[in-house]
């Protein structure tokens, strides 16, 4: 369990990860439990259509056929709830990865060992990736099993695609938080900035289609690359996924370079 | 000191922070097998010097080598050969002592567990307790064990005895003696003069970021000012003592004598022994008194 920093990171996070998994399982189960009601009540769609388009766009994206499994899951889950919660998880992880140890004062002890600083960052990063993957796999399994129970007829590969797309988005913002933590050594700053950027990116993506002058900027939001191609219906778009992966790599590199070059706080 | 006998070589090392004081123009050589004490009050740059040697801080000016290797270019290799105890140690509170040591040993490619258990035994340290539940002194012990356990060629210990009870301090001194006898090198910082006297060969005194003196401990002892208080069964006269060389500030109240002694106390003690002595109290010199010794000396040189 303590063979390397990756394993120790998993050990440190085991309880927190367990509770996150329970939270995601409950969230999936509750949403699925409501679906049969929605499916059998076609007036819901008409009711939703009575809302202003702007209002719906902010919380559920482009709502098309709310009573279909894909429409329901996209609108209720994958547009807002799932990516934001996952983002909170990854940003929390990334911001504390280096800055947390620095603030607690344990970084001196860790780095007194013959370890390159880049290796410490990289191992923590791998820890973040593994934990986030575990969380989305658990969530995918919850939806797959629950969906089968209520006969949703979901395409499990497409379901995996949208879950994974959310994972890529979360890691991108986790990387931003990691970078700020590596550069400034303050968990709070990293979490605040990372979280705020996530919310802005979400709003940009959600509102841009409705506001003329904002529309060209939609492609600047990582959320666009997460959901615009509708992975739940169409599978993963390799270009969009590539953008998110590229973003993560760029920030990881910046994190390592800044961390290698600065004094460590006591 | 011959060239290849030098373990730590510091040359014009300067570290400036924004407003905080750092260290200024430190020059220092420490030889193999030496126990060197880095002495000064808290917050004068001891930790800054040490953390620069471990490559946690990058110097503003100057350079340093450890085992002849530049600390900036060969940080990994130097750290591999150093056992380090951070000042104001913080460890992973969610682990037990043995889990922490297991983690640390993996990062260094293994450790002799027999020796770890021996160290834990000598420090009376329970390896199975969660570090969170330990007292400050016991946390310090696990820090010492992890520094010692790889039998490194060089130990860099920042305020190693803080929080240890006197018995454990003695055990620590014994271990340092053993390390010295094995020809390994110890660089330790302290703000306590007696500790440095007990365990070190040489001492560097740091004040306000500057290394103001590097001396053999014997020389320092000889120069140190001590405040003595001697109680007699019957009253004594001050004249008997005030003429003894090195003795100053003699005051006598009835049968109680107080004075300061620079260096040797032998003559004073022998003079006192002419009477019936009931008690002798020796106040160890404070850091400030040691500094005053040096400032007085500098003053003497000028006049």
C-alpha cells in the first residue's frame, strides 16, 4: 500500500472516494427511479416546452424529447449535475495534490527522499486519474444496472462514452487546479480559481447559443468539447476528446515546470 | 581539511526573501566524521540554510556542494546520501509509524528493518500507533528514526531534540556519538548551548542571517561566560573571589555568592572549597550571553 506515491495517494483518498461513490450511486439511482414516471407522462414534454428556452438552456441544454432515455439523462444528468459534481471532485483532488502537502508541512519530508519534483507531481496526477476513473466506472455501472432494471434500453458503450467524456472534462479542470496549487502552494486559491473557472466555462457553454455576440466564444469552453457532440447518442467524438486531453497535458506540463522552479514554503 | 575530506562546502551562500530575512554570505566547510552544530536563536536563518542544502530553496547567490557534488545539479544524488529531519516536523498523521517508515523506505529502495526496530526500541517508540494520536515528542522520534534508518553518510537534523524528554535526548546524543564513531557526518541546528557542547565538535554561530563565528566547542566553552551562585554555610567576603582571573560581577549577600566566570572555573571552585559549601548553582549561558561574548571580543580587537 505504501510502495509508491500513487498507492499512498489512493490509500489517503480511500474514505473520501468511498463516500463520493456512494453519493454518485444514490444520484444515479434516484434519477433512474423517476424515469418510468416521466416516460409514462407525455405531458411533461409539453410542460417543459412552456418554459423559456433560455431557462432550459441554462440547466438542461437543448432539450429534445425529454421522455426518451437519452433525452432524459442528458437533460437531467449529463448536462449539469454530472459534470459539475465530477469537476468538484477533480478540482478538490488537484488543488490539494501538492499545495495540500506544502500547507501541512509534509512536503519537506517527502522531498528529502531522492525523488525528482516532477515525479511527485506525476504520481499524484496518476492518483487523481485513477480515483476519478473509479468514480465514473462506479457511476456507469450504477446507470447500466439501474437502466436494465427499469428497461431503459441504454446503449452501454454510448453510456460509457458520455461518462468518459465527463471524466476528461473533470481531469482538465483538475489539471488547472493542480497547476495553480503547484505554482502558488495554496489549496484554497487553487480550489477557488479552479472551481470558478469551471462554473464560468459551464455558463459560457450553456448560454452562448442564446446570446448572439457570445456564440463564437462557445468553443472556448471545455464544456463544449464534453457534451456538444452528444456522446450519449453518438459516442465519443475523437477531436473533442482530444481537445480535453490536450488541455490536461498542457496544464500538467505547466504544473511541473513551475513546481520545479520555485522555492518550497515551510 | 583536505579537499576530498570535505562533506559540505558552502560558498558565499545568500538567500534573500522579499521582506523576510534570509541568510547572507555563508561560507562553511564541514569535514567527514565531524559533528557540526549550527547554533542560533529561532528565526535567524538556520532552517533557511538547511533547506537550501536540500534544494527546497534556491539560493539568491553563492553555491554549495555536498560530497563534492553541486547541490543544484546533483540534488537527487546528494539527497540519496542524506538523512534529513525537518525542523517543526510534520508527518502523515493518518499513518502509523511503521506505515510511514515503510513508505519512506520504499522511496529510498528499502531499509534494514532490524535496525528500524532497534532504533524504535532505543527511543521507546511504538511503531503501531497512529501518528495522529502521538505527543509532540513521540512524533519527533519517528522523524529521527526515518532520518537514521538508512544509515546515511550525512545527517542533516534541524532542531533534533525539540520535544524530546531528557532521557530521550541522552539517547539521541549516544546515537550521534555512534554515528560519529562510524566516521559519518552530522550537521545539526540547535538553539541550546549545552546540547551543542555535549554532542558537537565544532559550532557555527549564526545571528541575523550571518555566520558570525565558527569555533571548536572546546574554544567556545573556554570563552563562555557562566553565571555561578555558590552557597556557603557561613558568610564569606567578596575580596576572596573578586581577584581571581576571569571572575567578575562578584556580589555577596550574607553566605550567598553570585558572580560571572569567563572560561575556567577551576580556581574559583578551589577558592570556594576553602569554605563549607552547601550548594552550587550554575546557570548555562543564554544565546544572548554567548553573542555578547563574541561582540565583546570584537570590541576588544578594535580597541
